[in-house]
C-alpha cells in the first residue's frame, strides 16, 4: 500500500535527472528497501532548464547513488539518499562560444524534440506545483508529507569545476549532509502540525576546499597554486513557516549560513582571476552578459516609444513579470520570445520556490483530475513568500602572497612555485543579508564589526618585516577600522537563526519590514553603525505601483499577467557608511598596495560588457504630448550615498622608494627595470609624517536607471522640459567637514608627538553633473555637457620655516627615486618643529600664514565653448612674529579687500582688518570663455576673459579712485 504512493515520488526525482534508468529495475530495488546505482550520467539539459543557471554543464556524473527506504519504520525514520563522488563541470553560457566552439557538451547536442520542449518551457520556474486531488486522505497523505519533510541527503566528495578562458575554479566538499531538526536545532524526525507550522533543516558542510588555477592553451594546469580556501567547515540552517497544513509553499523562508573561521589565500597570479570572477558576478547581476554579438546591432525601435517601457518597467537588477499597458511595454525588457540576458536576482527568485515545493512531476504518478485546471488559476493568485538569506562569518582572514619560480637541482626536474606572504587582511563579525518578497522588493545589507591590514615579511627585495627585524605588531598594522568582537559582542548575528534571541528561536513568528519608507526610517546609518561599527551597506530596490502605496501591497496583486497594473515606480538606493578608521601610509604599506594593484592589472581578459557606440538613430519617433507627460510623471534613478566618519590618514616619510618599478605599470606602461636582490632594511626613527583628520566625508551619486533609452527619447524632443533634462545627467555631490592637517613624528618608543597644526579645520563642498551620451546631443549646442561648482568658505595655511623644510623633506622622500636614508632629517630640525611640551623656545621663529575666504568656482562646458567663473571674498597673507608680553605681532604682506584710508598710520599695521560686513563686495570676480575647437575662434570671437578686482571695502579708498 505505502509502496504504491512513496515509490513514484522517489522515482520521479531519480528518473528526471539521471540517464538510462529502467523504471522496473529501480522499482524492484526500492521495494527491497535499498538501491545502489553506479556510474550514473546526469541529464544536463534538464538541469539547465530547471536550475536556470547562467552556465552550461559540460559534464556531470555520479559515481554511486544509494537510496535507503525503511519501509517498516517509514513514520519514524527518514529516507536516506547518499551520493558518493558527484562531479560537474560548468562554463559560462555564452552564445558566441556556443556557436563557434565545439565543447562536446551534451546540452549543446540536443535532439530537435528536446529543443522544442525547451523552447515551449516557460522561462520562469513555476512558483508552486499543482496539488493532486487524488491523494488519499487521512493517514497516508500525512505519512507522505512526513516522509518528504524528513528525507536525509548525504553527499560525499562533491566536486564542482568552472572553466573560462585560462581560469579553472574548482570546489571540493568532502561531506555535505542535509537533515531535519527540532526547535533546538538537534537532529530529529519532525513534521509540521496545526500548532507548529514550522519546518527546520540543517545542512553541514565539512572540509570545503576551493582552488583557483591557470591552464595553458592545451587546457592543462602547469603549476598548481595554493588553495584559495582550504578545508573550511560551515553549517546552514533553514527555517520554513507555513500558513496552514495544506500549504505547498512556505510563506516565510529563512536560509542562514555561519562560518566560524574563513581563511582565504590569494597569490599574485590568482588575483587577476579572482577579480575576473567578481566581475562575472556583477555582470550576471545586472544582466550585462551576451547583450550583443560581434557584428550585430541593436534594434532602433527599442529607443523610441518602446523605450518608455524601460522607464516604467523594472530595473535590470530585478525584473518583474507584470502586465503593462502596450505603450509602456519595452521590447528590451519584456520580450518572452527570446532568451535575452536575465538579471541574477530574477533568476534567484524564480529558483527559490522550486527547492521547497513539491514537484509538478509527482502528479504524473499520483494521478490527475479535471479540477487541476481550476487549481492552476488559483495558483497564480497566491502571495509571494518572504525569503531571507544570510551569511555570517565570525572571523575572516585574507592573505596576499607573491610567487616565484624555483628550479630543482636536477635539470630534468620540474619547476616549483614558492609563495611568500606579504599582506594580511583580518575581519571580524561579517554579515551579508538579503531579504526578498517577490521581485518588487529586494534588500541587501552588508556589514562587519572591525578589520585591520598587516604587513608581512618583505616586499620587492626589502626585508622590512622579516622575523629578525623584531618589529612590533603595531608597526606592521597600517589600517584599522571599527571595533573587535570582544567589546562589540555578537551584534552581527542579530535576528539570525544563530541568534538565541531571534523570534524563530523563541517560538514566535518573525516580522519583516517590506515598506520602503518604514525601511529607511528603521535601518538608518546610525542603526547600522551601532550594530556593526566598521562598515555598513544597505541596498534597497523596490517597485511600487502608481496607484498603490508601496511594495507591501504587491502581495495583493496576482503574480500572473492577467491584469493591467499600469505604470510602476522603481527606486534603487545604496547607502554605505564606513566607521572610524586609521590609515598609516608608510613605505611598507604603499609598496604593498601598489604591488597588489600591479598584479591585478597583469591580465588580458576581455570585458564582459562593452560600451555600445553612441549613435543617433536614423529612424526617430516623435512622442505625442500624452506620452511626454507620462514620461515626466516618474523617471527611475539609482541613488548612492557614501559616508566616511572620523578618518585619520598619516603619511610618513618614505624609508625606501621603489615606485619607479610600480607606477609605470599602473599608468599603462611596462615594467622594464629588474628587481634588486634582497637588501637590508634600516628603520628611521624619529619618522616625521603628515597627519590628516576629517570629521565626515559624504559623497552622493545619482544616475538614471535606463540612461541610454532615456537620452535617446529626450534628445529627440523639440523642447524637453527642465525635469527631463535633469534626469539625463549624472549628479555627484561631495561634502567634506572638519578637514585639518598637521605634522607629527613617530618616536623610538612607537608613540606619536603632539600634532603641529598646518591647516586648521575647514569644510568644503563640490558639485558636478555630467551629460549621459553627449554624442546624441550634437544638434543642441546650448545643452550643458559638464558643470561643476566648488565652494570654499574659508581656508588657512600656516607654517614656520622649519615646518616648511620638513614638509619639503617628506615630499622629496616620495618624489625622488632611490633609498631615502640619504635625506634623513637632522635632530635640530626635528627639535625645532616638535618642541617639548612645557619648555619655552629660546628664539621662536615667525609663522607665515595665508588665508582665503568665500571662494567659489564654477565650470561649464557645451559642445562649442568652455566657461569658468569664480569669486574670491577675501585673501590675506601675513607673518606672525612673537612680540612683547607674549603677544604676537602681525605683519601683513597681502590683504584685500581693505580700507586703506589709514595706510599712513602705524595703527593700520598692527590691526587685523576684516570686511566691514558680509555684504562687502568680493575681492575678485572673473569669467573666462574658451571655444572647444581653437580653429573656430574666428567664429566665436576667440577667448574672452573678464576680471573685476575690489581692493577695499570703502567706496572712497584711493585704490578705487585710481581704478575709476
């Protein structure tokens, strides 16, 4: 009786993914309780169709598959599926390579019938599987649900390989086991009940090793690099919450992974390949891979009326399948007849429900009913589940290594690669969380509690941190940010499945914020820094219906395409906050950072997405007023905000300088000089330095989501409004608060002298906007291409002669190539700059001070002319000398505006003159216009410069009288 219901379910899964199985033999083995299958080939086309991965399977096989079914204890013991040695090889799904290369992939050699089924298969995985009305009621139905919910899956020796160009990325997991647990996360045989509609599972991964190697033209790996990750173990907790016992789809899905210790290793040869894989992930996320093949052009129709669909539609980051009016339906984004690139988030969302719901194939064995058609209509009206995915790491370490080839003593012996550690990055309390509810709402938060960077051993032949140098750890650490876990606590695990205070671990249902306005009020920069302390990023993407109130209402709409929902409004905001940080730029740190930059640039990889040429469409469609008004109603943008708090940067005098070997490579040249042999390193003490402190730096960046389509439409309008023109620009705002700089020195004991101020605290702001695709605006010569505004309320610079000489020595130590020990600063100069506290100087030297107030500069350029203008409120250059009774004497050298009526008196020399009021005229104003092409000077009148000077705030001053 039970076999007739359970066996088809197990057979449906096995037969779907494995080739050449005889259902009769499999059925007989299952009835015996144990199945052992060896040397199995996977159905690669089925895997690609159902997983919807952006990769193609080159091969996939299972060495041994075991299925154990405890028929006599089916209600109390789990079915165990064991896979011994599973290996899959993947490559990027590239249309160009698939057509011009013969890779031998089974997925590329499908039969016409398989291709037909693939084309007819809907692009998106079905959100929920249909129920089976013929399932037996009562005990059997409950037993089947218990069996499915308690299946144990064990994979021993899982091998995954990814190949691209010369990159070979391999992942080897010794053991992975998935099983059901109770409320204390202990292994148990559980099932959902009316009082506890929760299912919990755990996946344990043991000894995960990740290797990143380079292969030659023949596909062989000549030298194996150190593993990127070696024998790392971690565990994953899954928590599913259902609305009722008959729910096929959980209403809340939480998948959280915790890693106690993550130790990564990167060599100079692996760094370019690692960056390449990071770029692959970003390109997949935005759907930028495979947009156009060589020789193909884009359909011009996509840039006319159809482009409006791009603005009213959804962002590449998370596309949404909804029905839009015909005039807002863009071919680029909503065509279902072609396999255009799809955003990674959209793929991930379509796949998540498939791993937690019953499969549609079960009904092939369990029967069907005419009522299934009606059920399919009801399925589309179900609400989207809430999905929470999290990754947590207690401590992570990334070590950067330099490699060198070493030959064996024998001539015929192969060469070996020897690596040397030069840099280490340590990070504590890392959190990566993503929250999704359907495709209209996506939020990702990343943060960590603290981090630091440490110099190791030697660099470029300089043994600055070898063991025999006996240098302290404080000297080796050149970057510190945030706090440590001992003082911060386990705040990075807040509300995760590993937090004992979370609602799931206390028997309550978790609440999620799915409204954009409420989200921004709750997850502020202050709240993020209180939880983490070093770094916090919040990325929020929402799609709001024009008639609704927010993404929270999206669950009330059906997920199918059977209702006109009108225009949707997309919003994308990124907020990054970096906590208090201390950066020490000495010779050891600078050379290691630049060396990593050089290693990252040593590759010949082609970019995944190429910029399309800026060209105006030959066939332009003029929009009617209704369409223009609809376009002006809402234009989606991406807004990014970056904030740095309490930054300290110390630039030391260079103890050694080998920048001539690094800078040419970074600037695009080649390294022609040979590295020197290892030299002895002598640390300089005291070591003077420039210390820069900034209270806060804020950078804001705004860009339209669909800039190309928007510019094509707006540039074709006869008189676009200011609102439309505003969204055709990239806008940048930079604000700096409390910037100050001074001189300090590192003593023999490792402490710092009191800073000597050079630049007192000041604030400034900079704004710039840049026109997108300026080649499309050639017919509009008056359209601004670039515009910038710089504001400086006040700036003061002061220094003595000794301080100026010390600043010059620090600059020359970095500007002059070679060993800097010859330019050491003598002790007398150091004592003159850094005077002992409480000791009065015998012969105090005068201080030269220069200040400027209310300076404003503007720059603007069009296709014909460049213009710059500016104003300066006041300027002052003076010398301060010690006077009698401890008062300073002020000797003015240059000052304006100034009232010169009392110039003949000594009183004028001893007083500090300021403008009479804020309404006083500016000292200077200028305007300059230069044509873009000097050949056209005879047409534009050449270069025009206007300047106006105001030397006094009094209308009766001699300077004004002379100028009049």
